[in-house]
């Protein structure tokens, strides 16, 4: 018999408030592989909320590479990178990533959240402040809080606002931004932010989790798209759980920065290394991203984005200005967003409603994500379903 626990009053109150405001989060279980055509609660859906932008999560070459690497090097890392957990597949992946992006060194982390916590908490402190975009990912904000660093947040994508904060600071520190913003899909003005960081002598850090693999020359992300070289961006963070289709993360930087992080980034020092099998699969993914097949997948994704925007821009909703795989439709009210999401499910389209506090109050949305694994028919189903549901809700609201 499972033990019964007394729930503290403060916990019950917090949960009741979430329920009353239609903000309760719940876990869903997929009963199939991570592909656009999935099964949830014994029902078949076409999903448009996965970050598997290039459709590599179920690619046979990744599955084969993971299996072969596991046979040779096992499944578990066994220890941290600094004890005896850094295996040949880890080293091979780090070197391949460094060569791809033009950096001296790459360090692997188990998750993107841990990479951001590790880097910011190591490079910032009470005397080295952090200035961030207002819409940065939670992990970037939490890294500054962990460092106990003075934290200031500039207006979203506003270089002038960032400049004012840097000019008023009595000491230099860390300027941090997402590359592609996860909830809005827009791209940070990295070239201008790089110039600003150089002007004031600050370190620039970019988390390009949603850009790498999808945009830029050879899929090199926002760095390439903005025409920047590695020397213009001291710290680049990337993740493998999006376009790469695997799991884990990395930090690309210089030898000196990497040596410093090896000493002081606690989530790196005190965490078991990622599975060597995952590292092997990720290396296969990187090779695909750089190959003609990767280019074809990026081109297909771009066509999907153009088609989607052309179809949805005429509907009575706010489609955010994004040219990336992330295509948010602002609904506003959380309850309305949930209802529209449920109506789409009836039509066979799975698209989760995103609500505060993940996004600002009053901006609940459908965060639609497109993938190269979607077919043209999938895109037609999505757009036809959105047209039917959104038009009906607009007419009912009048």
C-alpha cells in the first residue's frame, strides 16, 4: 500500500490557484516514437509541438550509430568527464563540433539547462553582473540567480535598451541572449549585440538551442546567419534535443574559457557524463546536418514555414513575426487557448497551448513548431484545421 502524505496548506493553495487560472501543467505520454504521426491516449494525431525540427529523432542512421556505439562503449558514462567518464565518443563529438563551428574547444553537458547554469554561475558573481534579454529562457535567468550576480534585463531584442544598462554598470560582466527565442521564434540582433559587448568590454554569451542545425550556412545557426565568426562570440551554447534529435548540450568557446569552466562550472565538474551511446548518435546527427540530406531537410523546413505563414496570415489571429520553425499564434486568454487546442485535437491535430508563466500574462498561445519530417499533406491538415477552428471562434466572439 502506498503511503499517504499530508499536503501542506501552502502547496494546496498554490495548486488551487493554478487550476482556477487555467494554468495547471500536466504530463502527456506518447505511445509511439517521436515522429509527426503519433499516438496519445490511444488516439492518432499529427503533432505540431515537437522541437525535432529536422525530423532526425527517429532517423535510422542515428539509431544505428547509437546501437553500434553502445556495443563498443556501453550505455552509461559511469563518472564525470574529469574522473573517468570522458570516452572516445565524447572526444570525437567535441572535436567535430569545434571544427564545424570554428571554435578552439567544445565541452559537453548533460542538458542545455545544466550548460547555462554552469557557464553563467562560473563567469558571473556578486561583482560581475549579468545583463539579459527580457524573454531569455528560464535556464539563463536561473544561472544568474545561482551566481548571485546583479541581474538586469533589457527590452526584448532592443539593442538601445541593452546599451543603456551596460553604460550604467560600474563593472563589466556577461551579456546574454537566446539566438532564436523559444516562445516567439524571432532571432536576436547578434551582430549589434556583439559590437555592443566589444564596445563596453563585456563577455557575450548566446544560447542558440533553436537555431543550430536549422538555419545558417551548413546549419551553423544564428552565428552564421548574422555573419559572425567565433572570435565575435566568446561563448556559444547549443543543445542536441532539438534539431539534432538526440539529447544533451555543449559549450563552444576558447581554450582559456574552457579551462576556466573546467575548474569552476559546477554542473560540469560534479555530473556524470552523458551516455557515450548518445554521443555516438549525436556525431551521426552532426554529419547528417552537414550533408546534402541536411541541406535538403532545411530547405523543406523553409518551404513549410513559407506555406504556413501564407495560409495563416489571413486568419483573424495574431501570427508572430517569425521566420523560424517556431510559429506562435497569440490567443491571449489561457482558457481560450486551451479550448482552441482541444478543438484542434478533435480534428486530429496535436498542438499544446502555452500559458503563463512560460509566456507573459495575457499572451497565451499556440506554439506551433514545424519539422522537415512533416509532409505537405500534414501542413495542409494543420492550416485547414486552424482556419476552421480559429474562424469559428472569431465569429462566436463577435
